[in-house]
């Protein structure tokens, strides 16, 4: 998987290792990635490895894939997760900043997918998982570069799914659309905001998103998973009332993405070079994060829920029939 040394990536790596998978983390943060793999291997007694990876470099991604496949005996699951962003009004953005965010967030997924497919096709099986976002469907102010990259991933994913189905291969693709998560990105991406950036509340623990990714890994025929009620609201609201959402986000989207604390314009950011994450690999909003999502539980168990409803309905109709006959 890409981008696995912190945040949602680290949570996914941990959940996969807990489930018994052998995991290779690829990340540009060499020291932190190696330490994350070492800790997971020690704590879980699992096979977790680390290799330095720059997703912007397609040849580097290809080499990483070859090394991972050789180490694991093949690649069953590939997780596209690496990202970067810029918090800024469009009027202050620079062309090279859009290019950089696109290279990391969108083309990083493309490079990873192409490299993974090259290893999966000879084996005739595999599963590619995209860590998506509600912002793949609904752009918001101050995050135009990230929203555009996630929109691009969604289009790439749709095309990929169609072609895999056309080919009739046992290779699957799943997109997991995330809500606001308590990850370090809000403290280390480039920002021109006057106050410190924050996820749009409500904020979920990274483990909630990781749960969805690991479930997807075990259920390759599921096309897409929405995580959290805010994700569902954003996606469906944009389908039904996009114009109203434009005006709502114009009023609320600026304040909801900033804390009351002033931003330090001189702080380092990770747009052009790596910045070490917090030691715990999480964001600064632990006291506000939600650790469960009833919506996600319902989504992952909808088969059981539908079955229980059908049984209950059958019992109800049978009882009504008995009453009528009596």
C-alpha cells in the first residue's frame, strides 16, 4: 500500500496485519515508514515490511511493485492511499501547486494501479482499492487542488471497472469514500489560511476508515463503500441539490475548515519535501473524533439486515394470514 506510515494509511496497515495479511508499506518518509513497519511487526507478530516509495515517479512505483511481489510471492491487494493538498483560495494558488497535488494524489493512483495490474494479470487475480473521499463527488472551497485530484481518481476508477468487467478477469476494483478523518494532513499540508486548518466536522477516527478498507479487501465484488453519514449526505446532496450546496458551502465552508487558532505561515509543509508526522501518526483532533459509524455498520451488514427484514416481514404476513383465517 502507498502512504502507510501515518494517518489512515497506518490504520489500514495495522488492520490488514491484524487480519493476517502480509503487508508492504510504501512511503516517502523513510525513517517514519521503517519505524511504523517495525512496530507493527513487533506488536502484532506480523509480516510488515517497508520500502521507500515516491508515487510521482512511475519507474520507482514499478520497482516497488516488483520488490513487493518478490517478497510476498505475488500481490493480492493493492491500496492506493498517498496524497497531498494545499489549503488556499483559488485566486492565490500557483500552477505548479496544482501540478504537484495532481502528481501525488491522482497520478500516484494511476502509477500504482498500472504497476499493480502488471503483476496481477499474469496470476489472473487481484484487487485494487482506492482510498477516496466525499470530495471526489462534491468540491468544497479552499481545497480545489485536492478536490480536483479526487474527482480525477473517481473518473479513472469508473473507467478501470468497466474495462476489467469487459475483459472478464478476476481482478476487482473498489473505491472507499472517506469522511473527515483525524489524520496529520491538516497540520502539515501547505496552507494559506489565516487560521489552522481542520477537517469539516464531524471528525472520525482513522480506524473507522480502515475498517471499511479491510472489509472491502475481503469483499472484492463491492464496488463502492461510503463511510459516515456526512459522506452520504455530501454525495447524495450534490446529486439532488448542487446549486443549493454551492451557496451553503460559500457561507459555511470557510469557517468550518479552520480552528480558532492562528496559523503559523512559516511552519514547514509537505508539498515539495517530506515532513515528519506526529509520533502517534494521528491528527490533533483526538478529543473530537468519532470512533464508530452506525451508517458504516449498516452498509457493511446490509445483506444481513435485508435478510432479517425479509424474515420479519414473512412472520408478520403469516400471522396476519392466520388472523384472517381465524
